[in-house]
């Protein structure tokens, strides 16, 4: 018999390894599905009102494969397996066979996730090429299935992204969620609750993320001697500050903008909140992001082709922010 059950915040509905006895429909609130790894837990997904959880063991009675913990005050409807089994016996044999097959396929997919999660702990969890792969998957799903929004953004279901991530690319969905969350913090993605257990994911700047993937892929797989050196956070901040001043200058007939470094030093604190000294650009010149300094009677200058440098500053900003958020 169905029974309503309240679950306090941070309380487990059930834990990985528990013997199963019921499935649950979330009436209100939300839950995190997690896997235990060492002394910590990895969040695989979040589910909200209307979602169902604990249904897999109805078919094979295997122990719980994950933890389910309330992330806020919640209420669920408990559906005991005994009652459900009696109802299922009334279904045609072929329907039960299909449901059992789907359940077995999902179990197999979860095994693959576990293999991915139990890889060498000494390996970097988010190496650069893997981050780029996840963003590529997100771009692909949005481009192929996304709904065009009025502002140029594209939107799609988190369930569709999850299916592509695990079923087609055989990557871990918890890592995809971490990348989506990081991009959300950076303003590239918006996540909205749909009320059906899934999120509406909005890629706010699809063209910029496509351009980032293409650039980063090319940079990653170039020979080291042929690619521009890595920029640190501090160097990107200086480069962005220089670009702010360059945008105020009209380009010459060749498209270059002449930036006075004395003006930058005198006005950078007011304009950017950070002091940029004339010598602070030296590492950027050495790394070939900026041209050599030019001196004349009016001061020290650098020449900047804005369109050649802006995308580099933007892309290194993304790289460094993702590294920080995905540690």
C-alpha cells in the first residue's frame, strides 16, 4: 500500500548496499544521488518532485547501487515491492520482459560509471582534453536537439545530456554535471528546474563555447614548440586590462591600436581596480601575446590587433576558471 513519508534535510532515504524493499516517488523537495568513494561522496545527479527512485531492484532484488539523500525537507510516496510485484504479474509477459531488459541495461551502464570513477586516483580528475570533451558533448546536444531561444541561446533537457554522456560517449555523468555547474558559475550556462526531475539547461553563448572548443583542441594537440605558452591568472588579468585600454583607441589603417603604457600605469587602478605597471607586460611580450614595445617622445607604446588578442584572453580566462572550479 502506498504510504507518504517525510524525509528531513541531509537524511538518507537509503544507502548504497542496503537491502531493497520499496521504490519512491518524490512528492516535494529534492534528493542527491551519490556514490561513496573513500571518505567522501560523489554526487551523480539531483532529482526533484515528480521523479522516481529505487525502482531498479524491483526486478532483480539487488542491493541499492547508490545513496539517496535529501537536500532539503522532502516528502516521498513509498511503494512497497510486494504490492508492485502483484500488480506487475497482471501485465503481459512481453511487457515485463521489456521492463526487465531496460533495467538490466541501466545496471550495466551504472557498472561502466563505477569503472570510470574507480580509475587511478593519482590521475588528474579533469585533464584538459577531458574537459574539452565534456563541453563538446554539451555543444553537440545543444546544436542537434536544442530549442532556439530569442536571445540566441539554445535549451535542452538534462536527461538528454545525461543519456548522450553515458550511453554514447561512455563518460561519467557526475563529471558532466560538475562541468555544467562550473560553466553555470561562469555565466555560460543557466539551469532551471522543469518540475519533472530534470533540469532545463540553457547554453547562453553556444557560438563562443564552440569557438573555445575548437581553439583549445588545436592548442592542446599542437607540438609544444608551435603553440603559445600557458597564461596564468595574473597574466590574463593584465592582458584583459591592456585590452580595455586598446578598445578606447581607434585602429590605424592596418587594424592596429596604439596603447600608451604610461596611460595604462596611471589609470589602470581607476579603470580596472588593479595597478598595471609598464613592465607588467614584459612576460606577455616574451610569450608572444603582445608585440615589442615602441618608444617615442610621447612615451612607451605597444601595438595591438584587437581581434587577434581578445579571443586569446577570453579563452585563457575560461581555461583558468574551469581549472579552479573543477579541482
